[in-house]
C-alpha cells in the first residue's frame, strides 16, 4: 500500500467516524425530545456517558 492509499484509507475511516457520531448524536437528541428516559438510560442505549447526554440536553434547552 503506497502513501496515497494510506492517506485515502485514513480519510475514509475518519469520514465514517464523523458520520457515525452525527447519527448517534441525532438519535440522542431525538430520545431527549420525545421520551421520558433519563440521561443514564439514553447513554446506555447510545453507548455514551450520561455526562455526554446531559451536556446535549443542556444545549438543547438553551
């Protein structure tokens, strides 16, 4: 694998990571908006920390 191929592969992986984060964050926002679930329950479902969910909840309430 040459340098260009390695750079391209790294960029593709980074793009996938960004897309997965955006999707996960959107699910978290939707769960905050439409459910009565607590932050720790949403965190467990989304695979993040309760603090992460709490910070998203606070941002949505602003």
